[in-house]
C-alpha cells in the first residue's frame, strides 16, 4: 500500500538560499511514517503506554534530487517494502505536486524497541497483520 501525505513548504522550512533545508526533509518523512501508522490505527503514544514499544530509525539513506522551495505543495509517498521480526523497511519519496517531480527519496530501516529497556523487541502481531493486509491490498 502506498500512503500519500500532503505537505506545504513554509518559510521556516527553508534555508538562507530559499530552498528546503536538507534536514527538514527528514521531518517530512517522519511525519508521513507517523501518519501512515495512524491510518492503520496505531498511535505511537499508545504503543508506548500499552506495549512498551517504540519505533526508532535504525538507518536511513537519503538521495536529494531537486530542491523544494517556499510554498511548494508536496506529497510524501510512503510504502513498507520489508517486514521482519523487529524491523520495517520503508521506501519514501517527496514529490512536488504541480509537476509530479521526485525531489527527494529515502530508504529507511525502522527498529521496534522496548521503550523501558531500549532493546529490540518483536513488532506486535496486530501491527504486522495490518501492514501485511495493507501490502496485500496494494493497487
């Protein structure tokens, strides 16, 4: 399942050159992953309180292709491409809406961590089921 999350570039997102600051793209990707989980019915604060579990970025590979600028309407496309016992692999891209141009893309490995011990833990079965169902229903 590909999940799309809209983003608007605000002045605060840009650097001295008037383009989106490189680290801001990571914020955009993080928000889209959070909203993706929310759409599946999983709130991150509930995961902590009910399962003592958090998702933490383990690794990320970023490819900056073209700049986004102030007031651009963007779409962050998010897809889970791999589900393992204690990790997920996300592929994400940020597209400018007006021309559907890919501006930035990432491969992001997210680990499932027991919050109280900061150790890897298996992803809860209900999350794995929801992700597999979403992937099976891809268009």
